[in-house]
């Protein structure tokens, strides 16, 4: 089925290993800082359209999309802390 996609909604079609057609919709746009943003793929068209509207509304309010990205926990800070605690004993 061919449907008219709204601006800023990218459609990706591909076949799975089993031979089934899969369609994902990706909201993408330039945020208020000028950074190009692409968000997680959504299978349902109506849900993707609603999510695009929500993200654009957040963008209009100058939402910081990078705030959600936190550095992953690594072993090194914990190892330093462990060695410090064991040095005292």
C-alpha cells in the first residue's frame, strides 16, 4: 500500500530472513540547534506519525535531546574505588 508520508518521516522496507516484508518508520529532522536527529524505528504508521508530532513539539520547546544520553558505566572507576578501599585495610 502506497501512502503519502509526512515530511520528516522516513520509511524503510526490507525482507527478513524468513522472506517477510518488514516496514519501519523513522522520525528525523534538524533540531533547534541545527543537529540532525534520527529516532528509533517504529512499526506502526499511526504511532510513528504521533511520535513525530510529539518530538517536533519537544523541539519547538528547545528540549535537550542529548540530556538522555549518559555515559555508560565502565569498570575503571569501580576498579579505582575498589583498590582505594583495599589499600586502607
